[in-house]
C-alpha cells in the first residue's frame, strides 16, 4: 500500500524566501517613490530608456522567459505490474489543497523493482511529483484510490524535481537576473490597499484589476511570472494565487 504523510500547509512564499514580496509603505509624493513607480509600471525594454513606452505584453513574456532561465519541466512515465501482489513502495505527501502527490521516499516494493531495472533518467526519486495515476489527474483523493485499486497495472505520470525550494530558487533567480524587484514591490503596495473600494478594487485583489488605470504593474508582474506559472501552476503544484 502507499504510505501517506499528511503535512502541514507550507508557509506562504513571502515568508519562505528573501524575494521582496511583502507589502511596502511609501509616500506617493517623493521623487524616489515616483521613480520607483515608473520602474514598476513599465516593461523591460522601457527600463533601459529615458521615456516610457506602452507595455507590450507579448514582448514582456518573451523577455521574462529569457531572463528567468527556468529549467523546463521534465515528465516521465512509469508502469508498475501489480500482479505479484507486492506493495507499491512509495511514501507520498498528501495534502488535500494540492493537485499532485510529491514523492517523499522509495521504500522498496514495485517502485524499487522499477528503479533497479531502469536507467536513472526513468527512476522514481524523492522530490519528484505524481501528476497522474491510471488516467486520474487533478484530484489527489482519486489518484490515491487509483494507486490502491486492485488492478493489474498502475500507470503513473511524474514530473522531475518539483519542490518549494526549487520554486523559491527560481523566483530569486528571476528577481536578480531581470532586476524586477521594483515591480514586485509596487505590486505589493497596490495589493495592500492601493486599489480600494473607491477605485473599484480592494486590498489583496490587485491582480484581478489588470486593466485598471493603476494596474499596469500587475500586468508586468504577471508577464514576469509566466515561465514559473507554466512550470509550477499548470501541473497543480501550487495555485496562481499562491505564486502571486
């Protein structure tokens, strides 16, 4: 059977890394603040110019891909023959809020048999995540049921080395290489109250108002995070809200 370890909900990313994602208090009147606002609400190409130009969303995403240098997601498939009656030999981290099952350990059984007879590129390893089990995807309860079901075969789709530490490292690399700290600081300021009821927004909802007159930095930040969203959100490791 598959052993489960129910883990506590991970800390928010803002509390787990040094990336400047926390709220920022600043005056709107100072020259330095105005300069930061300008940096935060423009695109990458504009940051190298004296005059601002309209933000090009497609161009921003392309630059974000180059700047972030995020290692692409690697997936692989495993087929375990359950006819022998051996246990699966996998410890997984079950969390109801998540859509995937992170592998904590290979403990023997069918998983170890598979690893012993396959190249390292196809072996199940700690920090990989189970994305699909016998066609079930996106629901960890159904995926666990598929793993425990009395079937002859268990077909798994896994993604390689997907962890919170890896995500934080990718975020830190993005901030350093793209020099986008001001954009995220400005976004945090907006999110903490820059969009209020009087401006058709509210605290903690900045990214819902990308087309708002004050929301261009939200669009810029979203463009910056596209490569990370494609890697970590689309497979169900975290939500868009958690990433933002």
